[in-house]
């Protein structure tokens, strides 16, 4: 029996939801809900850290987290996404030991560099410096382990929830009673390590693949050459506006912008979550073409995120002032353009995952590059003219252009049946 026939038989035996709307399988639905839930849980810890950490400590922890994330993403060569693609397409869902050693060493060097940076710019945090040496490596190991599980059809949702829940259940009491960014970082590191251990050591993990079916360095480099830039840009594109605002505008303007961006940032992640949840099926048996179910779910995502954006705009004043207080009332005006950008932002993130899943990472790179360039240009113009509204509206232009390009690319490779 052919691989396509095998997939059809498996699909016919799995429960699905929403029937003719696009057929989402039970495992895909669990992955989607787990990704959204984990994002919400981590966001709650972030809000609590703002409340219980001193401003300088909050800035230190945020910087440590973001730069560890960016560092492991850049030096990880998009290994997690490569495992997802080759794991679903060829059964190569785990890396060779050579790949592990090379990328693990690179991420350790990143951590050592971050530790030295903290030692120079925030002296007095010696324990935090030592924690930073292994934090990027733990982040990369977590991404590799969970994407490997996703490619092999394992309980991806369980590992993502375990990490988020460990961080919240232990981290929140640490925040309340110690107000320590160092101990919160230690909890973050431990949550990644424990989740990786559950993946590889517990009965939840799937049987190891033979060495001949592992992803080697040559395949990884071919994938990285085509897709690493786009996957890295997709991470940076979501943070460029905040980067410019926090660097070049007043702390008051930055605080207002961050408050307005809190809800759209969280909701836009639904596009990434949906794309990741459907990625394995989009890869398997589709011969580098865009499956029709992926197109249907793109339209569903666009409609639901547009409706959500309308609700955000209608409830913006009680939402912002009720949660953050009257001093944040100016953020209600900033929320309008960010809410308008939400449908484009969500769909751009979704299409980015689909393009990578169907083996078209070059087109994803171009799409995310367009978003980054337009957002950077709009942000520069906004901060030069001290106009935060221009920065906010540049999100609409950036993600709108990205959606146009990525939609054209997906339609070019769309399946005719």
C-alpha cells in the first residue's frame, strides 16, 4: 500500500472535529489547545513578574529570556523545524549525535557569552551568570525534543503543557516570596530540563529510530540554507516594533505600547499554534504542495481573528483600564491599529508554518523578510517623529504585505484536488 493510502486509512480511523469545515483530527486539536494554553500560562507568569519584580530586575529577566531565545534560534540552524519536516516526510525525526554535539556546543557558547554580558552590565548576579551558560542549550533541547515528538506523532501537547505548568506552578510562588529574577530563571531552566527528560526517558516517548534514519548534518545544512533565515525573521518580526519603542521613545510611551500590545500578541499566536498543529499532516504525502485542508483552515483563522479584532476594538477602554488601571488609558488608542493588524498577523504566522511544512521555506523566508523590512521601516519613521501610532499602524502594512506574498506562494503550489 502507498504512503498516501496509508495516511488515508489512518485519517479515516481518527476522530475529527468540524467535519466539512476542514477536518481537524483529535491529536491536532489537542496540540492546538495545548500551545494556546501554554502561551497563556507563560503570559500570566510574565504579568506576575511585572508586579513582583523591581523594574531593573524585570528588565534583567526579560533580557535574559529574550536573548537566550534569540541566541538558540540563530545558532540552532532551525533544527526543530528540519526534524518536523524530515520526520514526517522521511521518518528522520531525530538528529544524529554529530548534530547534537555541534549545535549543543554552539548554544553553550551563546550561554557563556550571555553570562559574561550580564557580569559586565549587571554585576552582583553571579549565580544568574552560571545559570545562563546552560539556558540557551536547555531551550534548544526542549524545542528539538518536542518537535521530534510532533514529527513522530507523539504527545507533543503533553510536553508543551508540562513545561509551562512547571514554570508557573513553581515560578509564581518563587516570585511572590523571593522577588528574585535569579531564582525565577532557575525555575525556567529546570522546567525545560524536566520536560526534555520526560520526552526521552518516560514511557510517553516513542521508540528510538535506527541510526540510518536520523537527521544528519548535511540534510540539516541544506534545510538551513533554504529556511533558517525565514524562521529566524519570523521570530524577530514579532518584536521589532517593541524593540524600537523601548530603545528610542520615553518609558511612558513604551509602557503604553506594551500594554496595548499584550492582547494582540497573545491572540496572534493562534496562527503559529494552528500551523504547527497541522504541520505534520501538511508534510506527509503532499509532495511539496499545499493541501486543500490547509487553505480552508487559513480562511477560518482569518474570519475568527477578524471577529476577535472587532471585539477588542469595541471593548478596548474597559479592557485596558480594567486590567492595567486608569494610568494606561492612552493605550486604548494604540490598541486600535494593533487589533486591525491581528487578522493579518495571525494568518501570516499560520502561512509561514504551512510553507515550511510543505517544503517551501524559501518563500517563507521572503514573506517574513517583507514583514520585517516594512515593520522596521515604519517603526523607524514613527520613533523619529515621536509618533507611536505610526509604529502601531506599520504592523498592519507589514503583515498585510506578508500575507499577500505568502498567499500567492501557497496558491501557486496548491493541490488541484
